[in-house]
C-alpha cells in the first residue's frame, strides 16, 4: 500500500534540532579535518571555525525565513520552485539530490574504514573495510525504514554520546593546562596568513553541512513554522560552540608551538585521547563511530525527504514519492538514496582507501550543495517581494542573503579552480555534467508533464502558505 503524505507532528523542536546536530557529526568532522586544518592555518583553527560559523548563520537565515512561510519536506527544492517556477525547481531537485547522495557516500565509506581500523587495532580482527561498510549500510537502511521517530531517537542518542566525549576530552585538556599552558592565541588569526585562512575555509564550511537538516523534516514536525526556524539557528549556534571549544582544546593539547605535530598526525584526536584520557581513550574511538552513524542516519532522514518530495510533485520520477503504508516512511527514496550511495562508495573503494574515498566524495558532493545554497539566497528576497511584500525586511530578507551569497563565492572557487591535482581537476567538469543533466531532465520532464511547472512547490507541511 502506498500513500503520499508523511506522518505529521511526530517530531518535537528538540527532536528536529538534535537531529540537525547529529547530521553535522561534529566528532567525525573534527577527527578527519583537524590534521589538514593544522597544516593549513596552524594554531588558528578555532578562529577559522568562528568565522565559518558566522557565515553559516547567514545561510541559516535564508532557510529559517523560507520555513516561516512555506515549511516543506522539499526544503530548498520547494523554496526555489515557489520563487523561480517549476523549471528551475526541477533542475534544482536533480542537482541537490545528486549532491547529497555523493556526499553521504563518502561518509558511508569512512564508516567501513573506521570500524575496520578499530577491529584491527583493538581486537586483532582484520575485516575488509568494504565488507564492514556494506553491512553497516544495510543496518542503517533497516533503521531508516522503521520510521523517522525511531531513527531520529538513535541519531540523537549517538549525538549526545559523541558530544559528551568531545566535552570530556576538552575538559581533561583544559584542566591539565594542555602541553604549553592556557593561551588565547588559537582564538586569533595570528597563526595563519590570509591566504591560508582562505584555503581552509571550504573545509570548515563543509564541517557545518547538515545544519539544513531541520528544513526537510518540516512535514513531520509539530508547529513547523515556529520550530523549524528555531531549530536551524540553535543547531548552528550549538555546533559552532562545540567546534570552537573542541578545536581550541585540541590546539592546546598539542601546544600552539608544536602545531606541526598535530598536522603530521593521521589521528590527532586519538593521540589526544591516549595522552589526556588514559584508559578511557577507547571512548574517542566509540565517539567517532557514533558520530559517523548518527550523521548517516540523520542525513538519511532529511535528504530522503527531499527526494521523496521531488517525486511526489513529479519533479523526479513519481515512484520516489511513495510512502510505506505501515511505517509512513518514504521507502523507495530510502532504498534509492542508501543503495546508490553505497554502490558509489564501493566503486571508489575498489581503487582508494576509506579515508581517501571519504575526502574525494564529500568534496565533490559539496560543490552542488554550494550552488543550491547560492540559488536559495538569491530566491529569498525575490520570494518575499513577490508573496509577502508587507513583511519584507531589508536586513533579514535582502542584506543577510547577499552577505551569504558573497561568502559562498570563495569556497566555491576553491573547489572548482583549475590546475588541481587528479582526480579533483575533474570535479568541476563532473559538477557541470550534473547541472547539464539536470537541465536536460527538466526539459524532458516539463515536455512530458507540463502541469509540473504550475504545481511545483504546492505540497507543504501544513495546508496554507503564510
């Protein structure tokens, strides 16, 4: 039996907010990004995170303002469709779904690598990471199919565990005074040049990806016009504080004067755990695992809703818009999202190790997402002037989205600039191919179903557009 609506009002403000935090996966982001950031910006990692947090808040404003008016499982797709029409919305649906699947494929890959490494190092069990990855992906898919309330609960439990371990480690480092004493140096840009700060900015922006999780859960959230915008801002603020505190403690743990040791360390947080937590170091390994799982579960919940919504409105094949009669989950979207992502990770995993696969796929997947962030920022002032002119505010509906749009230019350029090493030199062309494919799909879809252009964005979380 199939339906076209999700289970309404099953998620509270807390559920949606913490699901967004879980989607970001702060422990995973720090564990895999710290060495690169140390090599790039030196001791100024916390300062870089503060700047990125402010930038992400400008993007959060765009989704919050849209969600106050048209909360929808379609998230960016709905916002763009209601502003620029079904043609742009259809192309956007194609591009953003592909971007999300590519990015989460990298996280699925690193799940296998992380667990395989733990089993080998701590238990002496040598299990191929690709096998672990496939088993883990099947288990998470089964969890997602049980329903958003059940899967969100476990994502929330896992997030609180990883956050607790990060705070425990930070507290231990600060109490012991770090390697060279407490210092305010990491909170300043003194450890890096302007060019270095610019080079690291795309990675730090990527660390925040997942903040938009709340928007796609609008249809299943109680009072979405109030709770979704609040969840977006609280998610960004909380994770920014956690990132700043953890990165500050990590820099002090190695010592600002010995930041080169952190840059050369393949697992800097594991090293910090051994040094400052002693026998409780295993908690760091477990935090990495729960962070990765929580990220996949939370992303799977929100991003499959975008695929589902695009199918429901016939922007993408309507089969994606089916809902399981018993659990009221978008089961076809879930199978497709997890299946394609796992297959993609498997294909790259045959050539690269887990960490390299993670780096390439998450980088490639981020490029289409930045494009969608940018289009949404362009859409916000247009939408409010067209639909809610009486509510239009020059700061929140024009100035802030323009600032956000300008901020996005640099990370986008860093990711697509020419003369990068293989295979990253192919990423701009792959992105262009995705966009052109989206345009081609739009031409086909609107020619076959011309009514899509008029109905795009019409199915919202509740019955009226405010």
